[in-house]
């Protein structure tokens, strides 16, 4: 169902958020920001796609979108989105995710042989935590989307629907925290990582999955690559920038 989802999404996005005169993001629903890695404002334009300007930081090489949708528009986008979540909860996708999440948990458990508390931030439909719970982890989800929250709770997993910085979680209380395809969406990814650093136990494990801007697809297709979707994906990492942002967050 991805082809139908992306076709509908593009049609709705162009009608809703793009200035018909400039072809760029409408000013009344956007906000400016500096580099999410180094906080500098020296940047070089790479391309404009669907109204979103993609830049490369001249100081640290981070690639990011600026301006971005404002908080109200983003909140509505993530809270009410159902189309892509239905794609991700079809039987073929779930079978694939069960395989890959078991593979990832095999790796996690090499470092955390004593299975304890695991927090999935931006848990989506909860498939990872469902697999982890089946392997005797104690799961907790943070998720905003109403479609996903309903599914997570149906699994018997507690779900918090507030940003991590607004939740009163005990410091040094989690053996593992996961961010599956989350950092690329965040206005302030460094702030999120600092909060996570405080929540992890001293020998806790942080697991991150992000699109790789140095991937073969991105290098061949450039702006035509599907990962460049400025409404949702606003930060683009490679191994160097991902390492650097973790170090700046205290890891």
C-alpha cells in the first residue's frame, strides 16, 4: 500500500502547505531553526523538494531542513496520521518486522543478558515492544499517534502520550532505550538524546535506527530518494554526524 499512501500524501501536502507563488513552505505554518547538531547558522542549500529547503551545515556537515513545519502543524500531522500506520501493520510488514526485531534483540541481549526495563520512544504500532515482551522484557512505550496508542494498549503495554521531557520518569531506570526511525523527525534531536542519557542505567544500551544519507539509494537518487520528505524527515545523518550528536549529548 505504499504507492497509494505516498500518492495521497503528496497531493494533500502540496495543496495544504506550499505557497503557490514561491513554491516553498508557507510562512504562516513554518518556523526557522539552526543546525540541529552544532547550532550554527552557516549553511549551503542542496536542493528544494516539495517546498522544503534542504541545507548542509558548513561547520559540521549535518544535512537538515529549514524552515520546518511549526509545532501545531507537526502535532496534528503525527497525531492523526493513519495511512502509513496501516501500511506498517499489514501482515507482510509485521512478519518482516518480527524477524528484524528478533535479530536486533539478539544483539541487544549480548550487552543486556539480564532482561529488564525497555523503553521505546516513538513506538509506532508497538511491534518492537510486542516482540521484546515475548522475550521477557518489561516494555514501556512513548507514542503520540492515536492509531498506534490504541494498538499498543491492546497488547497490554503501558503507553505514555507526552514528550519524554514532560514525563516524570526516574533517572537511571532503563536497561535499554530504543529510537526506531525517530531522530530524523525531531526538531531538537540533541535535546532528546540528553534526556535519554539521564534515563539509562550506567551500563544501559541505546539503540538508534535512522536513514543513512550516505546510503546507495541517497547517493544515486539524490532528492528523488524517498527519505527526503521535508514534512516528516528534517534531519539526515551519516555515521560521523550520528556519532557526533551522541557525543554532544553526553554519550
